């Protein structure tokens, strides 16, 4: 299962003592799949130190600027200085709450690739857009505008995460068919843009993924893994989710 992924997105949760306790639970755990954690800037070094070396540690964001008078911002150059070279970009919460549009997401992606980052690029439609039958148009626009000027030899550094906004933190997961059709469309769109790419770009699903529905979700053939939110905050539930996914 070397091409399968399970990535925890802790968002703005867990303190230092919680992370230490969490890491002890996984100290001697070895997995067949690619595991990772997206955590707050303050705890990146701690997580990187405490978790197994095989886990990839992701920043949840970084600035579209490299340096300068941008109080409160963190640049990808600063992250690299701290030996962090993985990041999550374009999450719906960044788009909706902090007004990050496709242009800003694209700027961040290009900047990250320039400094050899491995990126998870998030896309997904709102409930209103789905109800208006705009899902595929929205996904195509997010892909094309987000990856604008990304070269053929750079696309392999990107993983796509499909997260329908209406299924995040709602307890509602998209149906098998909805996920299959959306992920299949994403993969075909990427292939059309980068026809010379030999290996398929991994596409993850995120949206109320937990240890109760993973047995069903993992059977969706086109999905290469999962981006997990609230269910990654409890060590027992997250370990159970990993073990179920591996079976």
C-alpha cells in the first residue's frame, strides 16, 4: 500500500502536552501506508521530533510572500529553515474564512514548488454549487487556476485533496458515487493538462472521514487516500482508522 495515504489535519487543535501524549501512542507503530500530520506552525518541530521519521509533517499554510513587512505571516523559506518541506495549500477553511482565491492559492503553490516543497492542494465545491450542478465546473476552475504555470516536472510534487465543503465537519460524507465521479473527473482533468506525466497524481478524499465509514470509503477504487479532520484528534480513533484502512 505504498501509494496510499492517510493524512491527519489537526487544524487549530491540540496543545504541546496533547501532542506528546498522542506521539507516545504511535511511538513503535509501523504502517504500510504513507502517514502524515498537518499541524500548527508552533508545533511543527515538536511533531517532527516525536513522530516516526516515516511520517510526513505538513505546515497547514504559508504566506504568498517570501519575506518582507507582513506582520504575523510565516514564509515557506522560514519553514525550510526549520527543516519543514511539506505543506497543505488551499484548504476550504482558508478559502472561505480568510478569502484565499484561486490566484492566491496558485501563487503559494508556485512559491512552494520553487523551494522544493511537497504539497497537498485542496479543492472542493460548496453545497450551493453542488445544488446548482456546478461541481465539475468549480473543480476544473480550481485545478486549472491553482496549477497555472506548474510545469510537467513539478506536478509529481503535488497531491490533490478533494474536500466537498459541505461534508467538512458536518458528519455528512459524500456518497460513494459522488466521491467516485468527482475524483475520477479530477484525475482525468489532471491527465488532460499533463498528458506526459507517467505516474498518476494521487487524489485524496476529505470530508467527515472516520473509523466508522473508512471500511466503505476505502473501497472506492479511484481514491488514493484520505485527509482526516476531527477523527485524527483522538489517538485511539485515529489508530483504529489506520488499521482498518490497512486491511
